[in-house]
C-alpha cells in the first residue's frame, strides 16, 4: 500500500491537473509513462503516492470523457474536490475534457423544483410563504415586486432551498410577478401569483366616530383627541380632516381611517401635522398625514412611547434650510419605539422616514420614494430594524445611516436613487443583509468616514458607479455579496479605508471587479472576480491590501493588476483565462506575490513593467500564451522559487533594461527558452533549474548582460 499523499505534495500536484485534462481530452488513454513525465515537472517523479494520485485523477477524467453527461460532469467535479483539489482548477479541467471531446454542449444546468408559485386566495391581512429548490448556480434571484421577499437571494451549483415571503395587499387585489433566476449563462423565470379578498369597512366596537362634515361623536379630530380617555379608538370617516393647528397627542390613542387614499389629516401649520409625545401606545392605520403650504414642518413625529403605523401615508414635509429642521414624512426620535408597516413616505422635502436619538423602531414593508433627501435616514444612536422596504427615486440615498446609528437593514430594495442605495457615515455600524441596490446614480452601498458595518449577502447591480464603495477610514466586513454590471467597480476601496472583503462575487462590471486606491488597505479573501471589463482586482496609488485565495478568471485585462506605488501581498490567488496577464505589476508598484497560480492567461502569467519591483515567490505560472514571468522596461523584481512550465514563450523573460534577481526557479517544458534575457536587460540568475524547454535553458540576446551563477 502506498503512503498517503502529504498536503505539500498535493499542492505541488495541483498545477498538473490542467495538463492531465488536456492529455485525456486528446482521446487516447494516458499511460503511466506519461504520468511519470508530468511528475518530473514538479520534482515528484520518485514519489509513489503522487503517481497513484495522478492515476486516480486520470481515471476520473477518462470516465468523464467516455460518458460526458451532465450527471457525470457533476460527479467528477465532486470527486476531484473530495480529493482535496480547489474548485477553480477542477472546473477548468472538467470543462477541458468535455469541450474537447466534441460532444454536444451540456444540457441546461439551471433548474427549479417548481414551474410557478400559486399562493391561492388570501384574506386582506394575510401574508403567505412558499419554498422551492434551485440548482445550477452560482447565480442570484431577482425580484420584480416589493411585495415579495426572497431568502437567500443567491444560490450555488448544488441544491439551494429558496424561501419566498409575500406581504399582504391590505386593499385587496391580485399579485402577478416573476422571480428571475440568473446565472452567467442562463435565465429561468418562476411566476408568482396570489389573490387577496377586498377588505370590508367596519367600525370597531367601542370606537368613537369623527366625520369631515362634523357629524359623528365629535365635531372635529381636535375635539375628539382632547376629550377621549386614554386608550380610546377614534374612527375617521373618509375625506379631509383639516387641522387649524398641529395636533399634539400626549396619551395612548388609536386612530383608524378608511384608507390612506381616502382619509386624510391635513395641516399647514409650522412644525408638524401630528406629534405624539406621551407614554404608552399610539396607533394609526389606514390614514394619510399631509403637510400643506410653505411653513417648515414634518408630517408626523414622535419622541417617546410606543408607536404603530400601519398602511399610512406621510407626505408634504417642508425643510427649513436655514435652521436645518423639518422636512420629514415621519420623524421618530428621543426614545420612540414600535412598528411602521406598509406605509408610504412620499415627496417630502427632507427624509421619507427619519430615525434619530435613541429611537429603535421596526420599519417593514414601507415605500419611501421621491423624497428630497433620504428615503430612510438613521442618526444619533438610533437602531432598530428596516426590513423589506422599497426606497426609490430619492434625491439622496435610499437608506442613510450616520453618526453612531447601528440599525439592521434586511431585504430592502433601494433602486434609482440619486446617490447611493445604502450609505453609511460617521461611526455608523450595524448590519445590511440581503438587500438589493440597483440602478442608483452613484454606488449601490457606500461606506464613508469611520463607519464599520457588516454587509452580507447583498446584491448590488447596474449602479452608475461601484456596487460597494469604501471611503475615509471606513472598515467593517463585506461578505458573500454579489456586485455585477456596475458602471465602475464591483467593490471600490478609497482613501484610508481598510475593510475585510470575503467571499464576494464581482462579475461583469465595467471596470475592475475589486479596486483599491489612495492608501487603502484591508484584506480581500476568497472573492471571485470574473468577466469584468478590465481587471479582476486592481491596486493603485499607495494602496497595500492583502489579497488571499481569490479567483480572478476570464477578465478582459489582467487577473490582478498593481499600479502607482502600490504594495501589499497577493497570496494563493488563482488567476486563470484572463485576456492579458494573470498578475500585472507596473510603474513603481512593489507587491509581494506568493503562492499564486497563474494559468492559461492570454499573455504572461506574471508581468512587470515600468520601475516595478517587489518579490514573486513560489508562484506557479503554467500554460500561459506568452511567458510564464515577463520582466520589461526598468522593472527589477526578485523572482524566487517559482515554477514556470508549458508556457508558449519563455519560462522567465527579461526585456528592455530590466534587472533584479531570479533565484531557485524551475523553468521546464516551455515552448521557447527556460530563461530568456533580451535587449539591455541585466538580471542576476542564480540556482535556477531550466530543463526540457524547446529551445535553450538560458539564452542571452542583443546587449543583454548580468550574472548567471549555479544554474542547472
């Protein structure tokens, strides 16, 4: 029995997977002699465990070539991953075998367990939930209706259970919408249908009635509020209830109307329409609060006690620019708490809903649109929850979080706002989870100053700038977000920001998937940057992030690119199939590149230009269309312990006036030279192994010079 393969040996074997796949795809069975030849390239020819491991890989890939069904493809991927191989090279190897077999393209991978979701006939206050399964990702679920909330919004290659929650249509009617399941290559639509019974208008038992014409139990709302006992219910008939002065309510009370479209409380006074400042519960439902005229004021405000607003309209707030006051549809401040559900904050000159002080409401299912500032704004030490709200077409942000506020933002849709979908400032924190920020004029999510939120599972797409952007000294964590089709970057990090970016997918953005500028730092770990119009990850100016375990694939320029005086570390990243270089280092940049895999890129595996420097250590550059490592102009990096094999040009190539040191590198089976030194280049070459290259082991051309010592 052979010994178990060590993790170090397995890491040496991983680059052979692509070579083995190409051999298998040619159609003949791979011999043991061929496997031993492959092992020569990584110095494992005398390791019996390595040979046995390669045989297992060969058996799996050969079986797939002979029966290239979708089920076999999936099983092969899973089997190779179970052998300890990373997912990215496994997918590339499997696709190589299937594609070169000449078989028809695999059947559609995207599948859902249902063709449609019919939720039946529901009562006016009844919501509904349903679940179904989807597979064939990675992908996302796009919802076209703010009545529908989906969790999770992203799915993987395996089976993911999707939960669909539908909010009630209190006024009755039908919901007909579609869930769009999107991957990079496929779209599947799942219709969602529900019907609600129209509500019946009835006066609750014990309620006191007020009508606009003065009939009922009281002549006016003001009189009713003044005379009723604490805890009473006032029922407002449809029509306009006009107030002579702002109405202050200082006791527990319930106001019920006949619908926000038909029952309106209107005031043109300075300050507000209605203010609640008592202890206990103030409740209002099916009403519109309308501030008219030019005097400053909010529609409704509350500074203590508990509030419940259900199906209410807040509109007409007027902003006092000189004194920085008023303008909100609903302002909750002080110690106010409670619930605001299925309300509309429309066309206010300030915020749609403003939460400040130590207020901590639950905002759920509200629509905040066409307000002159934010749709929802948090200030001071405010907290609470905002869930499943729609914030659209506001002049500032969809949701803004400032000062020390730390709300939980969950499942909101922030679209087509004039600035960001969600924005954090000051020392704001809290959590933003599974929100959709789409089509905003600036960023999907913006984090500035000293803010440090946790951003998790959000979808930021088609924004006019970046999907997520960090500024100032912002930090925090962005995890498992999808940033796609944005006009600038998937994620942009500027100034002194230093967030942790983990497990995000940045695809098909107009510039880079992830981009660092200024003196930005932080860590980007296990992100996927694929199909972006420029680089997968770009690091510019004085930025110095740590890039670790990221996959940068099929981007239109480089997988990872450094410019300016950028530095930092790129470790164990996979850069494959990019249109330019796997890793590109230019100008005065000097990063440390360690243990990266740069494979099958259209130009070099790693390329240095300008006066670039830094260190490239123990990287694997294999099967690139040009050189394994390319050093040009005045670049002077230290290249140490790298493996450069099966590249279409040289293993390592120096041009221009390049210099620096290449030490203990393995350059083998390249189409040209192991190491080529051209023009006026003058590197120091020491202890390198150059063997089985199609031309020279080491070759000098033109006026090249330098030192070559102890090379094999």
